[in-house]
C-alpha cells in the first residue's frame, strides 16, 4: 500500500513543502502589475485595499483550486482504476464547460450559483458516462482506460465547440476552458470554498475510497457499501470540477501529476496521501500563477498554460523514471 520508510522520510518533506507553500503565498500577495511592498501597507490606504480586494482573493483561489483539483484527480483515478486519468481531460471538465454554455444560452440572466449547479450536474453526467465506458474494459489492458478517457473528453470538447460556434459563443467558451486568475477579485471566487469543503469531505471518506481502490469484489468482501462510496467520489469530483471551471476556468494536469507523484512516494493509503496531494496541487497552481505574473511582466500568462507545461514535464519525468521500489 505504501513505499517502505515513507512515514519517517515523508514528515520532514511535508513540513518543508508546507513552509514552501506559505512562502509562495506570502510572495503572491506582493507580486503583480501594480507594485506593492510590505511598507506600502502602512503608508498608503490604497495598498491595503488592493491587498484585500485582489491579491488575497487571487492567492486563496489558487490554493483552493489547486488542492481541490489534485484531490479530485486522485479520487477519479481510484474510481477509474487508472493512474492516467484526471477530471479536466477525461470528460468532466469538458462536460462542466458544456453545462455552463447551455445554461448561458437557456438562462442568460441566471445567477452564477444556478450556472454552477447546472455545470455540476453536467460534470456528474460526464463522469458517469466515463465510468460506464471504462467498466467493461479488460484490466489486463491498462492503456485502454486513459485512451478511452482522452477520446471521450475530446468528443465532449468537440461537441461543446460545435454548439458554441453555432451560437457565436466561442470566445465565451474559451474563457471557461483556459484557466486564469487575473480576473479573481473579492466576491468572485468564494464558490471555491465549496470545492475546499468537498476536499475535506473526501479526507473523511478516505478509508472507504482506499478500499474501493482494491476492486469492487474485495471492497464488498471487506464490508464496504460500494455504491455509496462510488457516489460520494463521483459527487465530490463533479462538484470540484464544476466550481473550478465556473470560477477560474479549466486548469489541466494538476489532477494527473500531483496524485501520481504522491502515490509513488507515499503509496495508496488516502488517509495519509490526500493532505500531501492537496498541498502539492495547491503549490503547483500557485507557483504557476506567480510565474505567469513575472515571466512577461507587466503582461500575464494564463495559469492553465503554465500548469500544462510544468505538469506535462513533471509527468514525463515520472514516466521516464519508472516505478518507485519500496
């Protein structure tokens, strides 16, 4: 279930990782198009307002989105029984964008929480569709699951693009399919706390999800209510995906890279692994956002672009390194 020696070796790195994320969060408060330093908070009242209205919400949004996406990716990998799937590329993210598009077309004046609810239902339907496709696949062919997920997500993405093109709303859809945090302000990110709540709920259900990863037959033999555990995992994944896409847009690879890195280090005991996965996901998104602010200052590179580049590079490094031996 876990690599040998992980608890003793993992605790110092976990503390260092937490400290690193805290330092990045502190730096994020003072990095942006408008120069801002700690001393400005005492001299200029507008500096404090900038911090409260823009910088703190943006930093919190990056941390919440990253942690939630990483945990939802780990849950989906257990449900799909494949290390190579994640919600944003396996149909759930595309379904959430399709749900938002349809909500904007049918209920253009609806408040954001209504569109988020429709997106959640669409993401749940997309995840259920993927599970139905993966169920009959033979376990002896591990590459079929990620290939099926990619084709499935691509098909839903193509359908979304077709509907948006017919309705002359391509630019609208691109907003949801390319995650970026430059528009995050106070009052426009608070829905992400729902994703944070779903992440905490997943930790409380970690033991059941761990048993589910052993296979349905084994899990039932150990007394697990498989249908209830599966519904909990799918519900958390759908909610996190919909809230993230609705609030900041789709951010790829976080739900793929973070769980794989953590599982190779700590094994499959989710009670221990989920906090580390959440911390790594939060650090990846926040780091990508900070890099996007400074790499072409005063312009910004969307966090989804840098998350895709960094996440892809990390995932290739994991694949080339080979399995960890405990």
